[in-house]
C-alpha cells in the first residue's frame, strides 16, 4: 500500500497530466475553429455550419432540444444559434403537428445551398489535413 504522501504525489502528477492534456486539446480545437472560420463563406460561423450539417444529415425537421443534445450545447445556446440562422433565412421554425408547445426547425432551400457552398469551401482543406 502506498504511503499517504505517495498517493498525494500520484494524484498531483495525474492532475498535472490531465490539465496539460486538456490545455492542448483546447488549443487544437481553437486552431481548428479558426481555420474553419476562415474558410466558411457568407459570414457563417462554425456553430451555424454545424447546425446546417446536422439538419441536412437528419433529413427531417428537428426540435431545438434535439439539435442541442446532438451538439452537446444548452438549449438556450442552440435557440440563439437557430434564431441567427432564421434571420439569415437558412432555416425556418414551424409548429409541431403533434404538440402545440413544440416547434421544429427545418432547412430552407437557401439553407441547403449555403450548406453545400460551405462544404465546397472547407472540403479541400479538410481533406489535405486528414
């Protein structure tokens, strides 16, 4: 059995490695987001592109909470992102046919076109990294 001091030292080293690893992951994520932002057209953010990607992949209208869950963000954060996409006329919010309280988000034709434009802009660079 390790001495109490050895256990504390092991935890400190583990925490230091975990902390360092998380810092590096954050840096890589930030660099990737910066790269993507520079490639995306029409003032589309990485988060907005991700929503367009999820919506087109789903091939059906989705609730804001479903999109938020898939993207691991809060419902208020997703509501804000969806509202911005709605102002750009890339998505529309429609009432649910089965639940009066629920609303669904669906891609507009412009949203599909912009998503395809984004795909074309980022694909060459992403393929060169992979």
